[in-house]
C-alpha cells in the first residue's frame, strides 16, 4: 500500500453519502501530495492531514422568514470555518436547495488550498443555506437574507471571517446581508465582499472569477506551447456570474464563445454568443436561455428533456478550449471523451470541481491542458481580498488597477502551479501542482503556528 492509500484509509469514516463530494475532493488532494509526504516526514509527524480535513468549526442554525403570503418558512443556515492558518476565514455563501454540510465541507476544503494559492493572507471557509432563491420575489430574498444574518452576524468579522457570494448569492443578496449586519452591529466594516460598488465593493469583483479563468488559460497555453485563444471556438457551460464574465473576457481577446447552459437547457450559437442579450436575459430579467432563440432563430436551444442519456450537449460541441462554469461534477467521462475526440486542447474549470475524477484522468492521460478550479477560478477570491484591503484602508482602486493585479495574480498562480508540478516530477499536471503548492503553504503555516 502506498503512502496515499495509507492516508486515505485513515479517513474512511468520512466516506458517507452526504460527504461524497467532500471525500472526492479530499481523495484527489491526498493522491496529489503523496510525493510531498514521502519527501518530508514533518507533514505526517505533525498530523497535518488529520488536522486539515476537519473544519475548525461548523456553525449550523435555523433561519425563519415570512414569505409574501405571510406564511412562516424555515430553512437551515451554515458556516463552515475550515482553516485560518493563513488569514481570516474567507469564502462564499451558496443558496441552493442541494446545500448540506457535505457540500459546504467540500467547498470549504477546496477554498483553503485555493486561497493559499493566491499568496494572499486569507484562510478557508464556506457557508450557505438550502434556501432556493428561484421564483422568490425581491422582498422574499430580502427577508430571507435578514433572517440569515440575524444568526450569522455572531460568528463573522472583518478580521475573523469574511463571507462573499457563490451560487445563488450575488450583489443583491450581499447588499441585503451586509445591510442587516450593519443594522445589527452598527459597524461599517468590510465584513463581506462582493458588495455593490457604491457602498464599499471593489470594482471588477463581479467580473473577477470569469476574467481570471481566462487569464489563467492564456498563461497555461503559453507555458505549454499551445496556440493562444484568439480566433478559437470556446465552449462554456453555466449562465451565472462566472460563465457570463468568462464569455465576456473571451470575446474581448478575440475568441469565439459559442455556448452556455442553465438548469433548463443548453444554448449553442455557432456564430458566437450575443452577450448583451444574454446579460439582459440572465442578469436583468432572471429568465431562461430559451428566450435567446426568440431574437436569434439561427441559434440552437436544447431543453433538458432532450439531453442524451449520458453526457451534456455543451461538451459535444467541437471546440479548442472548454470552460465548465456551472457546478460540481457537471462534466462526466463521456463528456471528456467527446471533448477529446472533437480535438479540444484545453479545459479550464470556472466552477468549483466541475469535472468528475474519471474525466480528469482522461484529460491528463491525453495531455489536454487541464486547469483545476482551485487554481483557475481563484480570481474571484483574490479580488475579494483586494476589496478587504480597500475597505481596511478606506480607499478605492481603479478598474485598471484591479484588473492589472488580477492578471498578475492569475499569471503568478499559473507559473507557481506549473513549476511545482515540474519540481515534483509531474510536469504538465496542474492538478498535482495546485494541490502540492496549496497544501505546502497551509501545512507549513500550521506547523509554524503549533497545535
Ligand atoms: N465563491 C467564490 C469561490 O468559490 C468566491 C469566494 C470569495 O470571494 O470569498 O472562490
């Protein structure tokens, strides 16, 4: 039995249905860091893995709120404060009916290593609720956010734990959450990031994750000696904040993004997407992608009930580069096979852990440039940290300053990941590179800080 298998065995008790995604994320990291554990015994001696896979604390609370019919509704809220070896707990809030402890543990665990890779002083956390924002009125969202913050405010602080957005939590929700925090505590501190600009948000925070994923890809393609994205067909899944801004940046650099998707279906516009219309539909009207084909009849819309039995239609569109930006485990083995057969050269994870392990296996064995989420989508949290800096010094940075720093950060992460992979004998494997570099940073801090 190798060192990775021995370590994984120790955590078998974590492997239950609710923890499936957490276990998947943990297993991947342990396999990646095996050479590090073998080359330096201190990580085993100081029981770093045992300490890292258990969150510092999980806060679970009840959220009661009144719907528009004056009926009392009850949801569960969570904050998983995972690790603060490198700085205050930092990570988003997800509002989605699938949210449970296991999903938040997976996201929080990934966040520790992602935040470490940015080189910025931020620890890892995640939170959220099983509340479903779909179909709720603006007032219902407001009332839910107030109820959520009534409890959460006790556990967060600008130097303690700084939540932000994730799926189902954008500027509107952050505004309501922050407003409630301010009302309860009477403090105007940067306790949340992703705030609207006019009351303390950073310019470019909405764009940061999507833009950052494209900057990372450009850097990776250059390092790997591949052709740049300009003029190339790109496929994107998702139609949220990350997907729309990845599409925007791709268009700005002259690439041709042709697809996106939401929970109801997939859109394929072979001439290149009309981003203005997409933003109107998804950000303003909060509508369905089906509305797009009313204005562009040449585009193809595939509703979910016409999807193939196995695989997702987005990944069956021939492309040079793919950007899964929807959600975890959205890209399966069949999708990976389709991408490879159709000549795809590069896959960049904009969402958190969108590729299943078997798909990653195939990408790596076929020498596809594969950018894992914890490195490629770190631009969002990096700009969140820039927002914390601006709030702490009561200053504001220009769009250009944030953009330049974001680009530099993504290039730095990419180079560090590529170099780490080379140093540990797995050149070109950005999964192992990211896991080793992120783990080493946190582990060394934990060792230096004692138990
Ligand atoms: N939810 C985002 C992520 O997965 C952003 C977290 C943050 O800005 O704190 O990285």
